[in-house]
């Protein structure tokens, strides 16, 4: 999707300040720095957004002559090798050579009430949000608004159609749906807290070996819907918002990822 207004721009520092305020980034204890991660040119006229700051996304940004990239998964993760070698060197060298800014927002973009991944997933699936749970209140709790979706199997089919990929379902497909919990990405560890919050069904992106046993033993169905697939929508919504507010050009690039 593209939005364009000729000769509009925003200063890099002003955009960083706007996003920091909008997403309330200082509230979170995150695994990476949120905000401007790589400094490029001062004036931003064209913005590219995507889930992960991969080389494929950087190449797409170069093709669009972008001044900045906005992502959910950026760089400099806690515990990673600090050396600028290999893949990290290649990505950073390309960004710096082309003078492209990189903005990244992790947990703040999961959490945001309007542009967040969980909020956007609720909009996509037709969930009515009724509560929050988990660390930093990242998990969401609610109900399915479509009365035709009555069972876990119904929900799995609906999710598959909306995401364009079939979820992995742990649980009884005939089980009636009550409260639904969800948290995008790698939030399988929130299953216990979703159960404590009253969820009968829980959706996330990934699944791990212990998740299967907890879902079975608690009789709470688990839908693993894809890390990338569940996190395409927050950064896209945020990029569209920035483009509308500041009148700049925006392109969302979906780099396919089967995980």
C-alpha cells in the first residue's frame, strides 16, 4: 500500500520524538532499544515499513528511494554478539551507505491500543477486547463478535482465512469458544496467564514443546498462527498513520516468512 503527497517531509528528530510519545516507549523493559537505531539523512520524505529489518526489506527500501525504514524487529538485541561482522555488518553497511534511517519498536508496538499488533489482530479477526494480562499488560482478553464462530474449529478456519495460512491447533476442534486470549509473535509463555485471566482459547504466533502439554492438560485450546503472520499489521498501521499525519510517502513491504 502506498500513500503519497508531493514535497512533504518530516525531520528525523521530530519523527523519533513523535513515535516515542505516541508509543510511550519509556514504559517498557524491552530486549532491544526502541526508537531510532540507525541514523540516516535528516529529512524524511519516503518511509518504508515492514516486520523485520532484513536485507530483503532494506533492498526494497532502496528500490523505493526511502529515507527511513520502520520495523517491529530491529537490531541490537539483548545478549546478541556485539561485533559488527557478517550479517550485521552487511545490513548496517547498506543502511549507512544509502543514508537510510532505521526506526524499530518492539514491545511498544505490541501493546499500543490503536496501532499495536494485538489491537490490529483483534480488528482483523473481529475480537472485542475486554481486558489485558501478562507482563506490561501485553496479553489481550476478549470475545469473538461473530456469532457464527462457535467452536475452536470455526475459529481456526476463520483465522486461517484472514491470515492466509492455516494455524496449528492444539485442542478439541469441537470445543465451544468462551473467552479468547491473544498475544502476537513469540508469546507462547503467556498461555498460563491467559488461562488465569479466564481464556478458553489462546492465540499466539509461535508454540514450544511445553505449550502443548499445558494446553492439553488445562483443556484450553492453543492456536499457533505464525510469528510473522500475526505481526504484519501493527507496523503497517503505524506507517499509514505517520504518512497521513505528516503527508509523506509510505510503502508497507511484506517480506514473506513461513515462521
